[in-house]
């Protein structure tokens, strides 16, 4: 790991370097800088290090001047004799705030914390977190929709729905077997209830199920006509603005957010 030390007390800097190398022979201190000016110049001319150990009060000013002048992507471990700058420190890329005198145990704990934070953002772990979050959202989508018919309440599985559309002031549901039901709701409300992997808001009037799509025809002005396996009162037209998004959805790709 390439490490930059910003410290105006040379003995403290050398002791920190000794500790870092002792803890891991692969730790390499690329430079020891003792001022705001030198640090700004160095960071402007070199790639960001893997880690910065930074004192706060330097010979020519406060270290925060460095981080306001130069964009620094590196995590920072602050080492200082004062605790009054803690809030300012954590407005930067701070991962730890160590109070002098610095010991080997303190440095080891700070490096351990950095390692844990890095691990939490590894792609595989992030993917698992996203998958869990996705499953949580999936669990919140409706599995059935309740409709009333002749004083009976009928549950309709969302998997059986071909499309839903607005007719006058009510929602009309057509199933994959061409059965029809009516319910009092809005398309906006139903769109939020239905899994976007299975259902798409084709236009202001129609929500369609992926399983009900028979074919797509290209229409003038780059619009699309969506033909379903069931009959609908009107032709379902996907606008030019939504046509690319709709085709991505149909392929199973990422679509616009709701």
C-alpha cells in the first residue's frame, strides 16, 4: 500500500513510517511532507496514494487548506495533538482520528478499520447487498389484486393479468385467458404495486404484462405498436420518447426509474 505522510515533526513522521513498515512490509511511504504548500504541489503532480496520514496543524497553516485546494480521493487518517478539529476532519475523507502520541496499537486499529470499510465496498459484497435490497422490494409488490364482482371479492393473480387500462373513471383488467374485471383505482397507484420486471407502463392509459406481448410493430415517428395475445379496445402505442426504454425492458435490461 502506497502511503503519504503529511507531518511537520520529522521525528513523529519517521516513527509513524517505522510502525507502518513493521505492521506490513508491503506498506510503502512514498513521501513525507511538512507543509501545506509542499503537500498541494505534491498532490497536484502525483497520483493519489492509497492512504494519507495527516497532521492537522502544519508549519504554514492548517491541513484542511490542502483538501480544499486539491481533490483528494484517498482515505485519510488524521494524527494530531488536538481533538477540537474532529468535526472538520470528518468532513473530508477521514476514516480515523488519532490523538498523539501515536502508538503501534492505534495505527493497527486504524488500518483494520480502513480494511473493513474497503471490504464493505468490494463489488461482490455490493452485489449481494443490492440483491438483498432488490428481493426486499420484490416482496413488497402485489401478488394478487382484489376485485369486486356481484358482491364477491375475487383475487386475481398478477401473473394472470394481460393488461390493465383506464376506461372512463375505472380500471379494466383483462387476463391472459381474456376474462375481464373492473376495479376502482388509478394506473399510477397500480404501477407502484406491480413488479416492473413483469409490467410496463406503455402509455398514460395502459399497463401491460410482458407475458401478454405477441409482437411489436414499428410505427411512424419512431413510435411502436404493441400487439397483445388478447384483444384490447384500442391499439397500444408506445411513444417515441419511451420506445428505446420499452425495448430494453422487453429484453430484460435496465429501464427508466419510476
